[in-house]
């Protein structure tokens, strides 16, 4: 039995394995554009979070804004998967830890700090089918 080397139809020399610069460049640019496209919903959610959070005058006021509770959990570093395993008190503790350790030290910039943390944590989870949402 003879094996046909069909790859020889396309590859005749080692240089045939080298991707041309234009193709490499095009691939990297397409990848960058795709990353930006996937980030767009998070940017929109972050804008909404900022709008809702602007009702707060101090970080602890955020606890009373029910519409942003899922976003607070995301900013606290909890994934959608981890949230399923936590009790309500665990979630409250996570949000209070976020406030005490990161938002209060940010002073007057606590809303900006919250939005940054939401984006960083939310984008890390972006490969997950369940993305963080603001109610």
C-alpha cells in the first residue's frame, strides 16, 4: 500500500510554510478588532453602572442601589459560576470587602474605581456564556 503525500501538491519547499507578512498582519488586526467588538457590551454596561452608581455620595450608599448588585458582585471579583455556590451573606461580604478595601480608599474617585474593577473582572469572564449584567 502506498501512501500519497498530498501535501506535496501545496508544499514544495520549506518557504511554503512561512506565512507572508501581510497575512500575519491581517490576522493580528482582525483579532484586535474582534476583541474590541466583544468588549463593547461591557463598555455599555460600565456606562450604565456609572450612571446608577452616581446616585451614591459615599461607597456604602451603593449597597442600597438594587439595580447594580450583580455588577457589584462582578467588581468584587466573583464569577457567575462562583455566585451560584454562594449564600446571600457570602455575596454581601464580598461587596462589603470591595467597598472597604478598594472603594473607600479611592475617596472621591470611588465610582471610577468601581467601574474599572467591573470592567477588569467582567472582561476576564467574557469567554463565559453568562456575562455580568446590570439589571
